[in-house]
């Protein structure tokens, strides 16, 4: 049996559909934000950036220099929006942590942000290399209240002027919808 042009075209379309199903949830450059609709963001004035965790392989690959540069970009963006980034977690209205995924695929467990606006049918999320995730926690309840993620060009060890622009653009995109209205 010979393959007709229609079957050949159908095979190509099917291959593209399967490839799309295996891709990451966030398109490059598109920010996805979830937050707890019950949390009062109007009272947030100060934010503490938590020390970077070095507990797993994905975070070990991010250099100390890159951590400082990303923290600086986040700080500049938040301060530009009128928030105070404080050095003491006891004085903070929110605690912030971030992760830069440097491996090709990382799966996040469902329910990682209780109360956040997430699709009910999502059982796991898939991230790709270059995904920046920012989480904010309510220090009183010790619960996450806001998450933003962006597939970006950031890598574990950049040092160029383009990398600096990428960090500033990523921070601006990540916090464009913060605080939620």
C-alpha cells in the first residue's frame, strides 16, 4: 500500500500535535501567574528575598554571581513599583524565593500553591531550561500566595550586557501583574 499525499500530510500534522503535547506549559516570553485570591495584597509594603537554596542539582548549577544579579534585577523591579526590599524576614509582609531551572525538564507537584488560581485538571507542570519561577509566601500563615513563571533566555552563568538586559526584562515581565488587582 502506498502512502497518499493526504496520509503523508496527516502524519506530519499528527507529529506536530504530539510534539506540542510534550512541550512546556509556558511559551517562551509568556508569563504565567497564579495567586491566592483571598490574600490581601493591598497591605504589602515590604518583601524579603530569601537566601537561595542549594539543596538540589537544579539549584547547584546557578552561580553565586548569577544569584546576585537576579536578586538585583528583582530588587530593582520591586523598588521601582514602590515596594521596600528588606534585609530582615521578620520585617517583611511577603517572603520571596525564586528558582532558575537549568535542566531540560523538571516536574512540579500539584498543589504547590494552595489557594492559587490553577486549572483543576492540571496534575503536574513541566518546565524547561531557562524557566524562572518566583514564589511569594505569607510569613504569618507560611503559605504561598503568588507564583509567576517565565520561560526566558536566562542561564546558569551569563555575564554579558545582553544577559543583563535579559534579567531586567525577565524581572519586569514577572512582576508586571504584581500586585494583583
